[in-house]
């Protein structure tokens, strides 16, 4: 959860800017949509409420959202236009911003006055968690949305949000948002129709996560060929709030004595400091990872060679977030047996090949690549992979086994926590 001090500082900067630099014709915000703070369930809903109070009802507010937003009534009430990404991995951020801008421009020109209507079902997760890299529920529902948009007069845009099921809030889960011209009861019926379709297909998924043990057993069965076998540590994805230091997958890789392998990135500032102290080329005994919650894998006692020390700063090259600066703090690459392990001082999801190249590792030449990422890695790594194995042994906060997690505030009954 975002701390109250952090949240209030950021919100204060936005509100002070509106006061000092305004008045503005419109306000555009790029938000995620699933922020939970230590004092609020709905971080973005409260932000939009305060922005609306500051600018008044006549200044249009447009918002782009992540596909995994938990859209709340407060968000819809305080924004004129809400539109989310349509791809996962999210490679359409620019296009989504354009859509929002076009809608807000129409309002400023006096040609439009849209409203946003939201529907949600009794689900914490749905539409295959929004995956668009394989045929399945999300692509089918998006096609349905396009068909309805073309057919129904007044409908400007329909967004499908897969939701963020690891947030313990009342309004967690998939939503459908209909941006329509004016107010019309049809918009609610359309949103409800699409939510019903998502409900009917709630159990369809395009991935088959396996435990680390099963993953190690599958590796020798994969035919030889060009490209790497990519292991995705689904359960400990820092991009979804995982600690980034769970060791269950790395432990299995070491015990399987994998060769010509690389792992990126494990969060362990203590280990990075030790590596800096001894320097490149030195051998050192380490307690690697597992510092936050050993139930997700205890620290691994390893003897490692320090291969490289870096400042942890590089720019993304993949289709997702191309050109964005990634600052991971001081980092170290260590060799444990046949595995190069990239260790960082700040948490980060390994979604770009630079998460290896920065450490002097050529991902195109490795036999096995392991990444702490659930889905975003596919944009960069599927083109060079001969196989992808998604690993989820319950070894992290972002596991798909929702029943293994503790929820207090989610509305009940809800799928998949309760019997249907």
C-alpha cells in the first residue's frame, strides 16, 4: 500500500500546480487505476474527487488508465472521460492518450458532453486477466465492444478493465466502462451485457502455471532449437506488488544445476552492498534473497562470483515503455554455478532485454532466461523464446491462488473466493 505521507505529498503537488499555474481549459491525467493507500481504498477516486473540487464541474477531466484498473464509482463520477489500455503487455499507452485527448478536445470545441457508465460483476478476476497475446476471452470481448460501438448511436468508446485482484478493496475486479454522448440508460444496459459475457467466460485462461519443480522437469523435454527457454516468475512479480526477493524459482534452478542460464532481477540491497565491497572478480558467500517473507523462499546460502557492478540505470528498448528510464539503484551480477543472477537495490519487473544487457548478458545467446514478471515480459522476450514456462508455486504475493491470500474488504460473495 502507498503510505499516507507519500500519497498526500503527490496529491498536494498536483493540486498546488492547478492553483498556481491555472486556470486550465482541461485536466488530463495518466493514472493506473488500482492504487490502494494505507488510509484509503480508492486512491485515484479520491485524487479525482479533489481535482474536481479544485477545478469545478465545467472543466473537463480526461483520464487514461491501465487495463488492470479497479474502476470505482468515485472515478467515474469525477472524470468526464475514462479510457484504458487495450493490450497486455501494455504497448498502446500512446494510442490511449490520443483517444482521451480527442474526446476532451471535442468537449472544449463544444461538440460533445460525454458521460462514463461503469458495470462490474461478482468477480475478482476475469477476461483471462486481460491477456492479448493469445486467442481467448479478452480479444473476443474487445471485438464485441468494437461491434457494439459501431452499432450503437452515441457510444464513443467501450473499455474492458481486467481489474487488479491482489487489491483488498470492496470494488476490486473487472469492469466495463461505456463512454457515451450525454446520459442514456442504454449505456448501462450495454455495460451490463458485456459484464455478463465476461462472467460466462470467467474460468477461461490462456496460461497454465506450474510449480518450480514441474518447470525444472519440463526443461529437458523441450526440443532443442534456437532461442531461450523463458521462465516467468508469475508469483513474485514486482510490477504487481511482489517483493521481488522470493527465491523459490531460483532455488529450483540452482538445485537442477541449470547451465547457460540467467535470472533477472532479484531484489536484495544487502547483497549488492556486499558485492560492491568485495569488488568484481571476487568470490563471496551470500545469503541471497528471502529477506522480507521467508515463507516465499528462505535466503539461499550460495558461494558466488561477482561478475559485474553497475549503477542500475538504463532505458527500455522493448515495445512497452520504449525510451523510458529505468533506475534500479546500484546493481550486481553474480555467477552461481551455471546461472548469472542480476541483483538490484530497487524493485523492478524484468520486462525488457536491457534487464540482462545492462549486466553484460546477451539474452539472445542464453539457453535459459528467468524473469520476475507475469506477462509484460512477453513483448520483449517471446520473439527470442523457443518456449515459455509460467511458474507459480504460491511463492509470492502475486500468485494466482487467490484463496491463499487474505482478504477483509472485498465485497462478498465473489468469484473465485466463494462457492457459486
